[in-house]
């Protein structure tokens, strides 16, 4: 039982430091490979553990179990895209739209994201 807990704790830490890519994606795991990304942080002020939430489409995507309700600040990589952060996993409920200036302080509610191409 102790080994299982150690494995799960290690997996949780690793999950918070990786790019979330679709399982079928053959693309390199870097923000430049996607149509749009949001840089999400576990603490306010764009600090703490972080991840890139990226998408090649404008569909709704769940942030993943490791980040659900744990994003506290976020900003996009450039002005060509905005990213909506949603309250519920299916992009329903309340939302905010994140741009390069970002949100310095977000409450414990983000569950999904959607990339919006600005052009």
C-alpha cells in the first residue's frame, strides 16, 4: 500500500509539470506546435508549479485531474490567441478569457479551456 501511495504522489507531481497533449498527437510537446496555449500556474502571481494547456483546435478540453480546480493564475503566449477558462469540464458555467496580460489571481474553479483564434 505504501508503494502505491508513493507512486501516486510522484505521478501527481509529474502531471503538474508537463504539457497536456492529446493522446493521439504525434506533435512535439512544445507550445509552438499548437494553434494556441495558455500558461497555467498553481499559485497566484504567475508562480509555482506550471503547465502549458495547448490545443490544435477550438474545442473544449478538460484541464486534467492534476490541474482541475488548481489553476491560480494564467496567461497566453501571444496576442494571436485568447484562451477561455471554464468552470465545468464541458465548457459550461462561468468563464474568463485570458490574453497575454493574463489573470494574476484566479479562484479554485478552472476545469476546462478552449482556444480562441484572434487574428
